[in-house]
C-alpha cells in the first residue's frame, strides 16, 4: 500500500537506474554515478520546486495582504454603511414625525380652507351689497356734485351781490362813524344832565323822606298761630270769647282796629292810624319794600334806626331776622324768600354800595345787648375768642353825642360776613352766663352797621334797628321802654332837653333816634284776644311815637355827629373827610 518512493526514494531511484541498464545487480560505481546524477537532478528539481514554492508563497502572501487590506477596507465601508444606515433610520424617524405634523397641518389647512371658503362666500355676498351701495353712492355723489356746482354758482352770484352791498355799507359805516362821534358828544352832554338829575332825585328823595317825617311808625299784625289758643281746645280756638279770638283787625294800609267785647271786661273798640299797617298776609318782601328807601338814605349820609317794638311772641324776631328756632339761631348766607329785614337790608346795602366807586367805603358791625341797664359787647373777644359778656360804659362827648369806648367793631366785606357775625353774636347771647336763664324779652339787642364813606361834601348815613321786648314786669325793661317813650315825647314836644341819658338804651340810640336821624318803629302785635292789654299798650306807644313827626319836621343837619363807640375820632385821626352812618336794629 505504501508507495516505495515515499519510503526510500534514493534506493528506489538506484534500482530504477540499474533496471534500465540491464544490470539489475550491477556494480556499485555506475550505480553511484547514477545515484549522484539522480541526486543532482533531484536537488535541482527540489531547488526549482523550492523557488517556485517560495514564489508561490510570496504570491500568496501578497494576495493575503491584499485580501487583508480589502477586508479592512470592506470593514471600514461596512462601518460607514452602518453609520449611514443609522442616519437613514434617524431621518426616516424625523420624516415620519414631520409627515405626522404635515398631515395635521394639512388637516388644519383644510379646515381653514373650509372656513375661509364659507367666509369668502359671505364676503362675496358683502362685496356684492357694497358694490351696489357704491353704485348708489356714486350716483348720489354725481347728483351732489351737480347740486354743489349749482350752489357754487348761486353763492358766487350772492357773493357778488354782498360785495356790492359791503361796498355800500362801507360808505354807510363812514357816515355812521360821523353820527357816532356826534352821538358821543351828545351822550357826554346827557351824562352831565343825568348826574344833575341824579343829584336832584337824591334831593327830592330826601325831601320826600323828610316830608313823611323822620320818625315813621308802622304796625304789623301777625297771623294767628297755634300757641295763641293757650288752654283753649284747638278745635274751639278763635271762637268769640276765647283767648285766641282775633281782636285786632287790619282795616286798610293805614288803619288797624281793636275790637274786644269779652263779657266781664271793659269793651274795647278803637281805631289806630299808622304810616303803614301790614296785614297778617303781608309777606316779608312787601314789608322790606317800605324799608328799602331808608337804605338809600343810609348811603346818602343819614343815621337810620329800625326798631321792632311789641310784647313777647308778637313777631319782632320774625320781622327783623325771619323764621327761627330759639335754640339754634343762624342766618343763611344765601338769600331766603322769608328772611327778615336785617338779612335783606345787609344784601341791599351791598347792592347799593356796588354802584359806588370801589375803595370809597368801609363797613363795620357792632352787636350789643342792653340787659338790666348794662351794655354787653357780644363781639368782644380775647386771644382765644372765648370772652363772654364784656360790659361797656357809655359816655356823652363834649359835642353831646353818645360814645361807647372800647366797643368791638368788626370790619366786613360782604353781606355774608355781616350775617355770620350776627349769627355768632346771637349764639353768644344764648350762651351768656347772666342771660342763660333770661328770656330775650328781658333784654334789647342792638345791631349797628356803620358805613364810612370818603366824600367831597359832608354826608352821613346809618341804620338802626331796635327790637323792644315789652311788658314783662321786669323793672329794667320797663324803665328803658318808658325812657324811650319819654325821649320820643320830648322830641314830639320839641323840648330843649331830651332825656336820652335816663336809660342806657336811649343813650346808646341817641344818634339813631334824635337829631336828623331817620327812625322807623315797627309795632308788632298779635291778633289774639289773649294779648289785648299788651297790644293796646304797644299801639299806644306807636301812636305817641307818631306825634313826633306831626310836631316837627326836622331838617338834615350839615354837621357830622360823633357816632357810637367813638368812630368819628378814629376817622378824624386818619385825616380824611368821611361820612359815617349807622344802621341799628333793636330787639
Ligand atoms: P318775638 O320776637 O316778638 O318774641 P317772634 O318773632 O319770636 O316773637 O314770633 C313768635 C312766633 O310767631 C314765632 O314762631 C314766629 O315764627 C311766628 N311769627 C311771628 N310773626 C309771624 C308772621 N308775620 N308770619 C308767620 N309767623 C310769624
Ligand atoms: Mg324775639
């Protein structure tokens, strides 16, 4: 089985050679040569094989290297392809997401498209309507344009006419200017005449007032009020014989009738005449109409005194101030329909002053209470403004005028300040310790408004109001009222001595009721039978006061009298010639 060449190649080769040489068992030399030769051939062959094999090896190595390189290359390519694959997978994923988004977007777009389609169709309809409107507007515009053109033509025509007219007017204006110049001249003449007439009117007014007497007495009968009934049952009030029966009757503007026929009493049936009688229905306004001319007199330089006289409850406060409550007295800064003489007079005074040149006048106010024959300054104040009930003295100066040294005067600029001061003064009157229990009927309230005016001629004015509360059995009030009566009596009889100094009230009012001052006494009466005695007393006082004007019509004095509180000396010290006048109110 085993190949003999593989076991002993050299021996096998010798045998071969000997067989060929026919000497299967020749001598060894030839065999050796043959072997040597074979060996050489074998060697050469082996060398050749070796060379070929090496060549082949190198080839194979090269191929191997090439393959290895190729493998590396392929691996690299493979890696790259893997990368690409991963990338592609990523992009596929992105693309998928994008596609989803795009799908959604597409859906939205489709919806929008759908809506837009609807809107578009609506818009188309709108556009159609608008087009129609535009068409009609266009035709309207055309019409308007035609009309405008026509109007322009007409306006142009008018303009031409107006220009012509203007030309004519310019000529007229020139003529008118000439006339205006002439008119200006005549206006100056008329103004001169007007001033002369005004002065004449002033003189006539004063003459009229003087003719009516410097003391006038009016009577006011107030309406019946619930409290007049006293103890009467309300339903039975005003029946004959009861306390509330009306016994005082207004007859006409100058006459009042007192008729009382009460069983068991003296019968009364008396007529009284006054300069003016006001009925219960007469308003505050109609009453003030009678007072108004006195305010003109104040600015003409006269002292004016308005005095309300009557028993408690007869209407003095109502007449002088207006409706009021005892606890809380205040005057409104706004004009009120039913306000009394003082607020109306304050406003009227400033209305009259507003017609005068500015800076020519100054106004001041004093408020005093005459209580138990003592003068109490209701405007007095210390630094805290808390002083109450400061007493003042009254003196007679060398010229015979009355004067209250240290009396407080407050300067005022408008009616509101006057009314605020009065409200303040009256509230202090209520708080006053000595008066806290005293009813106002036991004291007199004297409000004086003093106007100082710079004048070229001597001029005086003033306003006084006296509200006399009557007939309480209080000795001081009776004394001051009888002193007032005595003063008026002395004036009526033209006695040389007038007893002003018998009471503080008459002393204080000396300038306002004596001399050439104008005095208005308003006698207030209640119509009720309950007050008959007191009403008869008041009417009697009024009648006596009226005698004064009958007895003597006094002429205005050209002398400036000294005023209450020594204001004249103060004015003199300022070195200006001034007129000083008072408006006084007494209650
Ligand atoms: P006096 O001051 O004299 O004591 P009042 O003025 O206080 O009296 O008047 C007493 C009451 O009568 C008040 O309630 C007042 O309002 C009322 N009164 C007075 N006169 C009139 C009038 N003419 N019209 C309406 N009420 C009046
Ligand atoms: Mg009163």
